[in-house]
C-alpha cells in the first residue's frame, strides 16, 4: 500500500551501523604515545577473550599506523597461531628470551597479514619455564631487562602487547614487572568478576614491591550479547565498580571472531567487514587515544577497590 512505512529490522540496523563504523575508522586519526607503552593483557580466568583481544587490538593499532610488537608468553601459543607465526619447538621464542637471555629482536617475526606487527612467539618450551625460573638470579626481571634493552635500540616501536598465560605464576610475574600497564578483558556473562580481586591484589603487590609503574589502565568488555539483559547488567556492574577504566567499545559475541584463529588470522584480517572486526578496530582506536593522552596513574593504595565476594 502506498504510504506504508517499512520498519527497520535488527539486521538492517546492524548493517547500517557497520557502514558508519567503517567510514569513521577509515577517516580516524589514531593516537600515538609519547614513549613506547608496554601493556600486559591479563586475566587468569579462562575463556574471557584474552588472547583474542590481544591479537585483534594489535592488528587494529597497526592498521591505525602504529608500530606494534606482540610477545606471546602463554605456552599454548594461541596468540602466535592467530597472527600466523611459526612457533614449533626450537623456534626462537619467549622462552629463549626469558630463560636463555636471547635479545628480543632475534626472536621477533613479522606478521604475514598485517604490516607493522612483529611477534615474539611462544613454543612448548615455555611450559617448563616456571620450574626453571625458580633458581635463576633476578628471576622476576628477566623479561623486563630484555624489553628495556630492545626498546632502547628500537625507538620506532609504539606499543608492546604481552599476552599473559591464564595463571599467576613466575612467567606472568615477569610480564607484570616488564609492563607499564594492564589491560583486562572481562566476559559479559555470569561470574564476570570472579577471581578479579586476586588479580587486582597481585598487581598492587607487584606495583608496591617490584614495579612502581604498573597500574590497571583499561578493561575491555567481551563476548557481549546485547539481546540479553544479562550482558547489560554485567556491563553496568563493571562500569560501576571500575569507573573510567572500561572502554566504551564493547566486543560482541561473534562466530567470525571465534573462526578466525583456526585460519591463522585475526578477525580484523579474516573478515574485516564483520561486526567483531569493526568492534576490535574501534577498541584499538579508543585505546590509542588513551595512550596518547593518558590519565595519571593513581597513587599506591588509592583508586578502585573490589570486594572479595565479587
């Protein structure tokens, strides 16, 4: 009938939003930090999108013109796989950097799909590092020393992203001593904040005793399903507990995001027009602007606190 209006469907609305996001990202100016920033991507709770967030934010930052190094410190090597990096046993790796004293530059491989990303892979050798580290001198500072030496010689690097193992052992301790800040991915599902108090107190302890630069700078909400009330409630809870820390961008639950690693790619290269890819690029843009004009880190003992029952 003439004059009858056709209501927009959720799919058509999403397609229109994706087109707007693509145009915005193509025209966006990414921020660049005044000095290289070392960011640990950590959450000992498994299945929250930690590695996925690390590699896709790395890809998004590089697409925005930044020079990015990814250090895979998880013996499973999932970040290495997702970035298409060789990480079979014997490949120069994070293990060789931490345990063998290899210069970081010697272990780096260029990402085949993304200009501006280099990767220090993780091999199965790293699974034994926890035991080997116990008796080494300065065991907490081995990765920090390697990263500091590397950055003193490679001033072109803007961001170093370190994918942490899903535990709080000596390898993670090395990462935290090497890092300036921590990015925590949080899944928007039940028990989202479970175990976060332990991670928070560990970071505070490392900051106090070993690395006064370290602070939690960013939280990224992942695997959101906006069709459910639960995702909204978790997002509200996180933003209430951690005001100013959570990025505005929320990563949706997406089949494309889950598929990409099996093809040795990030979702940003696997399906660049997908909602998940655009969300990670927006998160990378938002992070870059924070890095360019960072908020001053809160003094020791101040800032957000979470209850043990959270």
